[in-house]
């Protein structure tokens, strides 16, 4: 009898941990990025500032990159076929999503989401407006809409939103450090 209670406890504990990990590894609410986008907007005027002790690129580069990532990923979700979604496991995704942090200097951004050499305030503002529209548009997508990440493998809509949030926060932290020092 005692063995059965212990086994039941282990199963219950496993279910609770699985639920917590699932909740931490995806985002379902609309407007999940609005605070970050508002912060991006406040940094637009500081786009030319640099601090080589923190980053080799300017605040504007980080802003442009973050917004390009949001817009590119939203497009990928929209174009994906939910019927072709296949879940998968990624240890790096599980680790980063669970701790809520992307380590600095580990990954390299693809050329498609790197900003151009000249980053104008008009370009950044347009990207910001586009990001807000695209983020609203993905809310109506199927939960199995997906995106292929180079390190985290295939992400469904909830996981993709979690990645967008973590990635944007990663670059906002770098921007804060550039501006602070």
C-alpha cells in the first residue's frame, strides 16, 4: 500500500512539473510583447549610442535586429502549415525557456535578421508598427502554426511567442547595459 502511495505521489509530482514546464515554455496571451515594444520605442532616439565593453554594435542595431526577428518569425508562423507540425525535443530550448534567459554570445543571428548598416529612425518606427500589426495577426493562427529555429528546432505558436519574448528581452538587456555604462 505504501509503495502505491509513493508511486502515485511520483506520478502526481511528474504531472505538476510537466504542467509548470509547459506553462513556462509557451505563451498564450495576446499583448504579451507590448511592454517590450514600448521600451523599444523609448530607445529609438538613442539608436546611435554604443559601448564597446558591452556590444560591438549600436543600440539601433539591437533594436533593428529585435524587430526584424519579430516580423520575420510572424511571417513564418503565418506561412506555416499546421497540419505539417511535428513536435520535437530540444535540450537548449527547454533550458533557455525554463530559466527565461538566453545567454549572451552563444548564438549567431542569421543574415536575414541582421539590420542594414544604416539604421534610420523612420525605418525602426516602421518596423515597430509592422511588428505590432503582425503580432496581433498571429493571435488568430492555429496553435500548431510553427517556426523552425536554428538552435531550438520546431516551435509551435505558443513556444514561438515565448521565444520572441525571451529574444526581445535578451536584446533589451544588452541595450540597457549599453546605455547604463
